[in-house]
C-alpha cells in the first residue's frame, strides 16, 4: 500500500516538473514584442560663423524629425537664424522642408518633397520648390546609408532688387521648372558618433548650366549623454543668379549642441 502511495506521489511530482519545464521553455521561445516605431526627433541650437552675404556671428535653431514604416518614410525639418552686428540686423533666414517616400522594394522608392526658403539679408522674400522624385539606396546597411534622388522641380520665388545703397528698388517674381538631383550619405562611426553629408543641385531646365542652386552640407554629431550631443556642421549654398546685387555664395560653419527626444 505504501509503495502504491509513493508511486502515485512520484508520478504527480514528475508531471508537475514536466509542466513547469514546458512552461519555461515556451516562455523562452516566445519572441519579445517588437518595439513600436515612433518619430525620431532632434532639436539643435548652434553658434554660426558665416561668410558671404553676411559676415557675422549668429544663433541658429533647428528641429528635424523622421519616421519609417514598413513601406513608407516621412521627413520634416525647420531651421531659423538671426543675428545683429552693432545693433544692425545682418542675418535673418528661415528654411523648411517636408518629404514623403513610398518604398517599391528594399531600395527603390518614389516620393514628393516640398522646400521653402526665406532670407531677409539676401532680399529673398520666398522660394518654394515642389519636387516629385525617384530615389534609390545605393547602400542600405545598419551603419551606413547612401541614397540618390532625381526628379523635376517646380520653383516659385520672389526677391527684391537693390541699388548701390542696398535699398530695394524693385520686386521680382519668377516661376520656372528645374531638375532636382540629390545625394545623401549617413555613416555611424561608433555607437555615439555619426557623420552625414548631402549635395543638392537644382538647375533650370532651359538654362541648365547658367541658372542653378547648389547646396552642400556635412556634419558630425557625438553623443555626450543618452539625449544630449555636440555637433559641427558646414553648409554652403551657391546661387548662380542671386538677384538684387547679392553675392553668389553663402557659407555657414555651425557649432553647438543637440537634444534627441
């Protein structure tokens, strides 16, 4: 009788142990829920040294945000700068953009981009560009990405023409069709340091080598905490026909800090 009772208890313990082991194994094999993808947003505040239409020290602020889904990408950005020299305003600009991409496969995508620019010192009241585009990832890796984009660009701009005293004497409105060619490289040097570089060339279709805007940017960002980082950026904008007697080239060297939300 005692042997029978002992056998029953042994069987019960064995079954309980088997069930416990099965539960542990099942939990271990169940994949952790994938982290929900959200917007990646960074705000930056910088001190800038400029050469070109304005030679001065100024302050700039910018906000950039992006998000990726399985087949879609969205990017938005806004930057502004203001400066004075001896009580005289010598820098005042606002730049913004928005872009949406739809992936056709792992590397090829189509999209639409809208850019807006204002420069009070260069007497540019506004420049709006609407650019349908076709893009391709030449490199798409965890640490490195390289994309090229091309497409038409519809441009509307208004600027003031000035006399020898830099007084605005006339307002000029222009609308033309251009071609947008773009390239952007991003590379993660380490877990805390990244590099980026971009070039954008927008010529008028009917005056391909005479009228164009060439924009270049390169920068490095190094994290000092999980949220804060230090960054240095070089920006150069070349306008072959700036209008209003302004210089063709504007260069900015920006150094400051950024916060990642």
